[in-house]
C-alpha cells in the first residue's frame, strides 16, 4: 500500500519541478528582454524658448511614445546587437557619386554624394553632411537606409567615408581616421559649400561621428556658416570620462569594447604596409614595436594609446582624449543642436549623459532627447517580432531637420515683412 502511494506522488513531484523550471525560464526571459519596462515619450531637456516651442509643435516624435518591437525591442543589448550584425532590414541601395580629395599630408579622403529625389518641404537647396560611426562608411546599411529616406524628403546627402574604413580604398599616407580628427569632414564640407554656393547645411553625426561633427562646429565660428542645425546620435561626449567605464563588465561594456577593438585591429592590419612599412615616412613616435602591441590589444584604449594618438603626435592617451573630445567645444556651437541618446545604450554609461543634460540647461539652442529604449544606433520599430525598415531615429532626424528649415524660413519671411513695412513708412 505504501509503495503504491509513493509511486502516485512521483508524477506530481516531477510536474512541480517542470513548472518551477518553466517559471524560472520565463523570469529570466522577462528580465533579459526587459519586458516589464514601460513605453513612453522620450525625456526632453531644453530651455523654454520660441524655438523649443516650435520644435515641440512641429516634431510629433518628440512628444509621442517610442514603441519598440514588443518581444525584444526593450532590450538595449538586442537592439545594439541587431544594429551591429544586421544594420537594417531591407536596406535600399541609393545611387551616389564617390568624390576624392587629396589632403595636405598626402592622405586621400573620400565621400559619397547623393542627389535629392524629391522637392524639399520649403523648396530650398539643403544638403545633409553626414559623419558615420566608428570604422563606418556610406555602404553601411544604417547609412544607406537613412540616406534613402533623406533623399526622398528633398535633401542632398554627402556621407564621409572614414579614412581607411572602405576595404577597396587604399591609404595613401601613414594615417587613418581617429576619434576626433575633423580634417576629412571639414574637407567634405568645404567641397559642398564651394560646389553648391546656394545650399544650406544640416550636419548629422552618428556615434563617433557625433563627436567629430560637434567638435568641427565648435572649433571655429566660420565652420558654422550656412549651417542650419546639427544632430548628434548616440555619442559619448568625453572619451576621457568614458575610458574607465568602457573597461567595466557592467552592461557587458567590456565585451563590446573587445569586439570593437578586434574590428579596429583588422582594419589597421589591413593597411599595415602603409602604416608600418619600412618605406613610408611614419610619425616619429610610431615605432615597429607598436605593431606587436597591436596584435595583443584587447581594448580600444590600448589601440588608441599604442597607435591612434601617434598619428597626431599626442604625448599621452589622456592628452589625446582631452583634446579630441567634443565636450570642450559644445558650448561654442550656436546653431540649433539636437543631441540624442538612448537610456539603455550599453556602450554609453549613464554618467556621460550628465554632459548633454547640463548643456541643455544653459543653452537655448540645445535640446537633449533621451528615449527609454533604442540601444546603440538601434531604435527599431515594429509590432511584435519583425522590425520595420525605417527606424525611429531615421524619422526623428529628418523631422527635426524639416522643422528647423521651416523655422528659418518663417524667420526670413518675418524679416522680409518687417523690411517692407519699414520701407512703406
């Protein structure tokens, strides 16, 4: 009798274990996918002004909920991984012309030029000058998707190809792109201004490109001539403050650091003959032993210290990061500036977001946009599982640019009216 009772109780025990296992798996899924996180409009930081009120009225995405794909979109890691691996879905193939510029040190800079596919909303000639993320170029899927969308909204687009990033373009001097070098971007902008004397500019930077465009604008007042506005997406503002956080395992940041460093090593090594060859005139501080250190590097900071800073003659990594970060130039930007980050970006530590928050509290031209979700350059949208080709980020940048163009047009019309009234008097 007792044996029969024990046998009948065993299935109940096994069922309990199964239920507990299922519950544990579901709990892990809910936590990892952040499914309990709410959807909400982005947090906005700005000064009350005529411009900010106009932007809130003209850019619905600033006050509307950003709703990522239901199953995985609230995970910053998955958004970042999908951007890194896939870029975008069903990416278009915009047709452009590649331009070559010889720099003063013998480097050959390239950028791709894409003409507008429709009339602009205010009928003006407006060019978006775009700086991609680290080791990126015009052929990356997220750039192609954004360019195609901007073209269809009446914008000419010029996209910088970071020096050394294109696999089919050889370096012509012992230097490649670095964290804050604005030389190539400045050469592209100068070409656009000279070739299209009537065009106005919208400056756009993604990740590392955000640092470059903000630093470029702040370097000299002349760089802001004919610039309508600037947009920076997912940058970290201060490499010096970021370097310690980028070595931590919190949010798997150290792992991302390793992956990005590995990619940088591959790019540098693909150009090692030009950068380290015996027949080239290398920077004096760049030694052959740096090549051996490059092979063993496991972080971007090690690569920057052993190789990248030496292209521009910096004595230390600290000096390099201090001088090349846009943080010390942001307050010199006077055109409308939109800074965008995601709260769940695993690459940008929360402490770095105090920089754009503080800036927006002091400058009327600055708006800082911080959605809960989006990861690093993800910002995918979609109903349940599959993302849409266009992202929230793509639409926001164009919507903001349209609003600024309209704002400037209204100002011009008001000035013309006032002048006519004065003439009549």
